[in-house]
C-alpha cells in the first residue's frame, strides 16, 4: 500500500503570493495540455517561446506534452493557447491490449499499483497553491471540459467513473452551475454532508479523507472494452491502492485515463475548468473560445502599430485577446447588431476593471468598438493591416443561402480596406464550399496562404489565412462591381460563431 493516502489539501501558509520554490524543491515532470484541435503546432510554438520547453504533439488531436520543472507551474497556467492541463503519471505509446475484454480490464486493475504516483501527486499538491482558479460552490457538479478530452472529438466516448474529491478552497466561478462529463455518479452523502466535511477541514481536522474520480476518454474502434468499463475497473484499483473515497461531483483529485488507439496516458488534472474561460462575461449565442481566438491571432502575428479589425466581433473575443496579448497594435471591434456591440463594450469594461483590481495603472486597452455594416465599412481604403473574424456558419446565425452573397461581399470590402501587398485576413467558417467559391471570385484581391482545420462543437470548420494581393482596389474585374444581393445580406451578419 502506498504511503501517500491522505495528502493535505494545501501547504500551510500557501497564500496568493507564495512561490513554488517555497512550497517544494523543484523537479521535472511531464505536463499534458488540451488545445483547440488543429492548433497543436501553434500551442507548441507558444510553449517553446514562453517556457522554453520542447513539445511533443500527440497522435490524438488536440493534445500536446512537454516537460517542465515545478517552478514553471505558474507560467504554464498563463499560456493562452491551452484549454486544460494535467500532469502525466505514465504514458505508453504502444500499449499492448489483451485479446479479451476480461484480460484487458484485469490489466487496468493491476496497472494502478505499478505506477509511480509520488511526483505527480506532489505536483498536484503544489499546483493547488499556484493555479489560477480555486473554486468551491455548494451543491455544484464538477466542471465540464476537463483536461481529459475535447468535447467535439469524433468517435470519442467519454465516461467518468465515481471517484471522490476533497473540494479545493476557492471562489465561485462566474456563470453558475456546470455539469460533469460522462455518466451520473453515486451520491454518497446527504446534501449538507459536504459542507460539514469542509467545515471540519477548516477547523483543522487531521488527515482529511481524499476524494477522487477517474475520467476515461477513449478514441478508436478497435478496443474490446468501453470507456465506462475501463474507468470503473481502473478507478476501483486506484481506490484500493490509496484508500481514497470515490465521488463523481465533489472530488479533489481527478485521475485521467486517456486512450487513443494504442496510446494510453494516465494523468492527474491540474485545472478545474478550462483556461479558455477568461475575458468574456457577457456571452452571445455563438461566443468564440478565447484559446481559439488566440490561435487565429497568432497566425497573423500582429506587429507594433498594426491596425487590426474584427468586422463581425460578436462578443469581442478576438479583439480582446489581441489587445491583451499584442498590446502594441490597435484593435477595432465592430458588428451590425447593437446587442453584439453592447456585449463587446461590457466585456472590455470587465477586463479593464479586473486589471485595475490587480493594481494595473494602465488607462485602458488599445481597443474601440463601433456599430457598422461590414459590407460598407466606415474606413479609408488601404487603412487596415489585419482582419481577423469568425464568419457566420449559416447554422445558428444567418443561413447557407445568404452566405453565397454575403461572403463575396465581405471579401470585397475587406480587400478594399486592407493594405495591398502586406495585408492579411484570418477567417473562420464551417461553410467551406461557399467560402472557397467566394475566394475564387475575389482572386484578384486575395490569395489563400494556409488552412487550419478545427473542430468547433463537433463541426468541422476551417481557419483560412489569406494574404492581400498587390493589386490596387478598383482595378481588378472582381472588385469593380459589388456582388448582387450584398446590401440585402449585410443586415444578417453575426459575431462569434
């Protein structure tokens, strides 16, 4: 039996300003991160640039792995391109599954006692003192989108077995209740029992019993077992090994069992909720994730004094991310919908207030908002360096039929305001056929440079990097005449899809 059974919830005196070095001697561990699918290489660039770590991109889309020392944990939590983090206990690049389900599940049961848990558990403990978000809310379920997986991944079965967790001391996340991934769990306590446990811990109860859960994320169709069965049997072995108490919703430690074909990775989650939950407090019907917005901006690499516009800003996720990360450029967020403009203004105000609360003396952000018609932008010709926007998919907002007129009109107007020869546009859409036709129509103004395929809530979408040709607007056949139906379609645009 392992000697690590009832780990203290946090180190004594671990206040907000406590450094990792004060909490533990630094050692090297492997950290895994989930990222927006398609932006693995972009995330790897950021990790290498900001932390100096070499990154391995997983065969399983949407995951990267890199080695750090524990003193780098605070910097890892400030990465802009990662959604969730977990420390790797063990990884097998070519796990040999047995021929029968019973033998395979028996192997999972035996696996728990063979793993080296000491360093990963120490990382989890140190992480509690430095991570961005500690939260606890009476009666709430665990958060969605755990470090284990990608909610939109094809052919992935995600099931969570009951594994109980001592709740972390924290504030309540904005946005209210969130649901756990996977099946429902046994609720082993009365409604008030958890609060009683928390009170005992606050009163200094010795050796509080740790609670945990195991989440299994499985991809591949050649397995002879289900995610539920793997999580159940592996979770039972973890419980027997540590004598922890299982609970699905009020857990402290989440153990991850990630299976992708023959790759198996066991880890411990370091985030309670996705790190993309930043900046945005006023949501629209199709708000873009901040991590995806960051990836789109990184493709065009804003430079000092660049003018960057988002003509269909929605809630302002893209310009807000840019204004905070590339603050020496100027951002203009616009939309034809007054509610979208209002949401953007409120989100900007929230971020500014949060910065002031942290002691920032900056007067504001390099960003402004305006209500406009994106097919008739109130901007001078050749005055914009970069355009980054999320175009209407034609599903929840707009329609596929209207996109056939809207897309060419958008590209024509973007070509007018963008600087010839040096201007760039990064555009996200799921309406790939319509977009390809529009780019073909506006070939005199735009050249497609790169396409990144991403998963947006289960939809296969493309992020397109376009470069402005050197042609002067008004001299090419495509832009002499405005596409038919543009004026009628312009009023049906949207923000973040």
